[in-house]
DNA sequence: ATGCCGTGGAAACCACGA
C-alpha cells in the first residue's frame, strides 16, 4: 500500500492538481497540510467523488490538516497534539486506518529565529517527541507523516551554508528530529535512499524548481513494526512543475501488505 | 542576506509562508 504526504498550500486553489494526482497515483492514504480553509470550506464532496474518505481539521486562512483514505474510513483518534490546550493552530490530526495508525502533522516554520515563533516551534517539537514516544509504547504499526519544516542534514538542502541560522536547519531543530529517530522511528525516504539528494520543496521564486534548489522537509516516519514492510519511497517531483503548483511535492512510501 | 511568489482575507494592503 502507498501512503503519501502533500503540503497543498491552499486546498481550494490546489484542488484540480490534487484530484489529478490522486487519480494518477491512487495512494491508499494521504496526509494533507496547509489547507488554508475553514472546516466548512473543505472540498469533501469532490474528494469523496475521487474515491476518498476524509477527516480534516480546518482553520481560517492558515494551517489545516487532513487524512484521506480509500478502501476504509479514517477513524479519528485526536485533532491536536497533547501538551498545550491553549495552542489553537490546526497542525495535527491522527486516525486509525484499518490496522494502521496515522499521524498527520504540520510543524511550525519557526522563523525568524530566535524569537517567539522559534520558541513555539521548539515547544511543538518537544510535545511531538512526548506524543511520539507514547505512540511507540503501544508497539503498533504507525506512520507520522507531514511537513516537519525540518531539514534533517546537510544533504537535504541545496546550499547548507545559506541555511545554518534558519529555523528549518538550526542545530537544536536538527537535534530534535534526530531525537525522534533515536526513539525508534525511521525516516523512510532516507532509509530507502541513504546517499541521494532528495528534495520535497522548492521556493516559488528565483527559479528554484528549475535550478533544483530545494529542501527535504516533508517526511514519513515509520514505527519499528513497519520497517520490514518498507518496499519503496519517492517524491512526485513533476507535480511541483505543473501550472498553479504548490511549493511542495507529494512524497510517499510503499508498504508490503 | 533577501518573501523576488503565492494564498487568503480584508480592503486596495497586509500576514504568513520557508
């Protein structure tokens, strides 16, 4: 089965591209981020007509996450990361899809760093680590997928020296991501391609896509129970080159049944 | 070093993104 993550940067504007990509690649489970739409403005009918059940957590203008599944309905487990009831951003949604648990996340950008936005990102990373640890304790097959806004290492950015002080690449952010891997999670794209340059995001400007000046910031972390089932992974780069594209490309893994 | 582009919402600009 195929599980994908895609930061759409506005689901209403991106709907034609999303539907075309769903039709062409037929992923079984899809995590979406940056819906940028209120709960009632999610295009549920069009997505249902494409063959997908969906749950989503919208927010006016910003953020917003969704989990799509074909074959079965995603059964919602939670729609916020624990640890801060005052955090009103729609950045996390979690569901059971058959025997699989899926966490879909949109981690804060954190720029400018230092500053309150960076502090919020670091707190969010701490909350994510705590929840991720709880999830692992169950021993279930779990995928944590989404836009992490974390460049894990130098190979994941076209020009590392230009990003050292950026909130996506600062040492404490990379350390927090590495801590997730130490818990037992596997970065499925990097596991599949240990030495390749793989990007999932390219800026809209400066011809970054045409120059392949990208970042790898969209990730699928899999729990130990899934490692032996990982048979492939990839990025649908061509989607980034379409007219009216998101600045992110869909990123996916393949699991043996 | 940089939001140069894109989206959304409010209001003909601004917030936000990475």
